[in-house]
C-alpha cells in the first residue's frame, strides 16, 4: 500500500525541520572540582566535566596568558557516558576549562575553573564564559589543538565560520523536499479523481 499523501507531507515537514535545526555549537559542559586526600605529589584534586547527550570525547584544557591549551583527552567507552574525571594534584593549580566532542562537532568551552592555594587553604572559583580567556577554537567547528601538542608551539586562532552559506543550503534542501512532496500530493489527488471519473457509469 503506497504511503498516504498526508503521511508524506508530515515526513517532509519533519525532515525539513531536522535539516534546519542541525546548526550551531553544542552547549557548554559544566566543570567542578573535588579535593581528595594527600599524596606524595601533593593534595589530590579531581576535576569533573559533565554534559548531556551522546559524547565521544572530553578534553581538559589549562588556561593561562590569554590562551587555553589541551592537556588531557578522555575518550568515552559508550555514548551514554556523560562525565569525565581528570585526576591532578594542587601542584597543578591554575585555570582549567573543558569541552566535549560529538561526531565532528565540538562544544563551546565550559566556564573557567580556577584552583588556587592560599595560606594552606584551597579555593576554587568559576568565571562565566563571557569573562573566560580567548579560545583557540571556534565552538562547533574545527579540531582543537592536540593534547600532545607542545605549549611552546605558536597557535593561530581558527577563523570564525560563517554559517550563512550553510543555512542557505539547508533551507534550499528543505524547500526541495517540500516541493517534491507537494508534487507527489498533487499527482495522488489527480490519480484519485481520474479513478473516480472512470468508475462513474
């Protein structure tokens, strides 16, 4: 039994909407820290990066001198895994941020988490993304600097991607899908009328 015209139209609208909504960077993850016990290397710290959805990889970055550099990558074992834990010591005090990858898309950076040791006490503060340090990566595009990349190597900022062309292409594809379904709908209606006319005595 061929699909009904109304079913085709609904399918086309859903496909068109999906094409139009596949745009923009993934939402930023959250970043927090937990203090652990004393070790030979100093007080242990666990930095946690959490996000929602299917995630392939988390990345922890250390930020200083106006740039964030990748220091640890964590590849998830399943798409349902939405948290990564990075184990450090307070000898690594400083500013940290994290992000995650889903397919070829990278999320926006998290807020900046600052770990500091003052007078034997450990403090952690979080800066909002608007006051965060500049990024080496445009959210949602490109490949972040490798975690094994030397921090002394010069890095060039990725050029912000212009989504205008992509949006026009997506809108064009959605329009073509809807036009094709409209033609199918008209053909089906015309066929039904001819069948009814032929059936009349």
